[in-house]
C-alpha cells in the first residue's frame, strides 16, 4: 500500500473510528489511543488492503477489537460521558420540555447500556452511526440475517424495558 492509498481511503474514516471507539469506551483519551492504535495496525497490515472489498468495515472491525481488548483488560465500565455525546443544544424550548427530554434520554441510554455487548454494538452502529446491515455484518463478522435478528431483539428489549419504566416505574 502506498501512502496515497492510506491517505485517501483510511484517513478520511478516522473520525468515524474515534466516535465508534468513544461510544464503546466512554472515555475520550482512551478512544483517541484506540483510534491511533487502529491506524497503526492498518498501516502495519497494508499488504491486506489490496484484497479488501470494504476498507471502512475492516478499519471499524480493527477498532472494535482493540476497544474490546481494552475493556476486557481493564474490566472497563462504560462511563456516563455518553450522556454528553448525543446532546444537542436546545433552541427555544421551555425548561420543563428540556428537562423532560433529558430524563427520557437518560432512561434510553441507561436501558441501552444494560443490553448485552453484542446488542449494544449493533444498535449503536445501525441507529446512532447509520451503517447499513451489510456494513455491520462486515464490521462484526456476522451473517447479515444475524445482524437483523439481533437488531430486532435489541430494539424489542429496549422498547419493553422503556414501557415497563413508563407504566410500572421499574
């Protein structure tokens, strides 16, 4: 692989890699480290790049694996810093509406964070990052039908838990 190929195909996805690592780790510094490590690993395995069909999916898979290794090695816990990742400044909303919206988002994030890692990752890639089913299958090395089934189960679990919270206060 030449430097031009690396600069044209890998460097443009650097921010996606960072956001993905950040969502998995919940810590900006660790996400930066993982992103840097992923880029270094891609560069060191440059001979594989010519045979790849989806460079971005390969880079995301490397990032995911490095982040999961970090989580396992430190028994890392997802921090509440994710709360800040999705917040958008509200414009012309009443304080009551903003507080209510904030409460709902905290509940949604808490429910998603309680999901098994596989479900949580698939929901993040599809609903937060906007990847296609095929791209998710490539990133996670799963069959596309497995991705669809796991996403359906994850969404169903989130929906049921949120309904229980709403109806029963659980």
